[in-house]
C-alpha cells in the first residue's frame, strides 16, 4: 500500500470493516459494558498481524509469543 492510499478515510473504512467482520463472526451482536469501556487505558494497544499462508488478520493485545513459529506473519 502506497502513501497516497493511506488516508484517514481509508483507515476509518478499514476499522469499520474489521469491526463489522468481528460483529458478524459473533452472531451479529457484541455487547460491551461501560466497565469494559472504562477499563481501556492509553497503555492498552492492539497489534495487527497478517498471516499470509492462511490469509487471515490477527488482532492481539500482546506481541506474538514465538515469532519464529510465525515467520510468514507480517506486522
């Protein structure tokens, strides 16, 4: 993806596409409590990886534990 293709609008579209896929995967509804929302801090982060052989995105709240096992995964 080139620099011209990375715009805020495209980032927003990607975010909503990911959220939509997650909600669909969970049967069409996910409920998040106020306490769960309040528990998220600026120190929390989500890592995004792409698993080429399986053509899957991986979202994780931690670094992959053994990156040598995931040599085909890009971050």
